[in-house]
């Protein structure tokens, strides 16, 4: 949210500077381009493509002068600026740009590169602006390492305990059933032995009737 307010504030400031361009040391000739970067990244502020034997490059942030460089065809580059600002120039066409490094959220602002042709005459001045928006990096979820969460460990041990209880219960029931079955088998065997060893009752003698003999 703070980044959005910073961007809105700078855009409003940009509108005021555009309306009062005559009072700014770095007036703008064309609409600025927008570059969005994150904290500690780098941003590039391009300069107009101008040729000449002696050129000066001035970097402004809003109305504040940040860096200055002078390029002479026979002497090379003379640079003065802060450590976080670097000026780079191409040796072929003498085009240059400023590189802003180690940016923070407060670095958000409108940057303007002003190029002046000092020699040969006539004197010419061109400018190009870049709005740099610096924002915080997106939050990333932390990677969990080491031991698993306590909740998962508790759930796992609950499953292990439940399985152990069920296994023990099944073993106890099976043991009781085996004991009862053996007891019944033993009682049945004893009953059969008793019946086999019990003396049998004598059968009653049957009276046989013999026919009477009749003498002659």
C-alpha cells in the first residue's frame, strides 16, 4: 500500500512539473517511460541520441541534480556522480545512459537525462525522462525443513495405536475361542470314555418253552 501512495505522489508531482516546466532545471520534452523494479535491483535511465565533439550529460531526479558527465571527443569521459549511479557511453555513436543500482523504495521518482551539445555550434539541448518505480519483492512461503509438523506426527501415532489395539483385541478373542474349543473337546472325550468303560447291564434270560413229550 505504501508503494502505491509513493507512486501516486510522484505522478502528481510529475503533473505539477509538466505544468510548470519553465521553472524546472530539467524540463521534459516527451512523456516519460515507466520502469518497475524491485528493491536492490538496477534501473536504466536512457539519454537522447545526440552527436557532437563535446557533450554534457546531466541526470536529475525531479528538480534535484544527481549526476553530471562530460564527454569530449579527444579527451574521453569526465564523470562526477554518486557511487550508486554509473554513466555508460557507447564509443561508436556517443550515446549514453545512466545506471541506478542498489535501489530502495524511496528511490522511486522521475529521472531525466539532459544532453547538451557544447561544441560544435550551435548549442543544442535534448532531454529524455524515465519514471522508476521501486517496489518490495513479493513474499514467498517459507520452505519447511526438518521434522514434519506436530499434527501429522500425532495423527500417525494415533493410527499406529489404533492398529495395535485392534491386533491385540483380535489375538485375545482368537485365544479365548481356542481355549473354549479345546475345553469342549476335552469334555466330549471324557464323556465318550466314561460311556465306553461303564459296565453293561445283563440281559434278562429268556424262558424257552419246550414241548411236552407225550408217552405212548
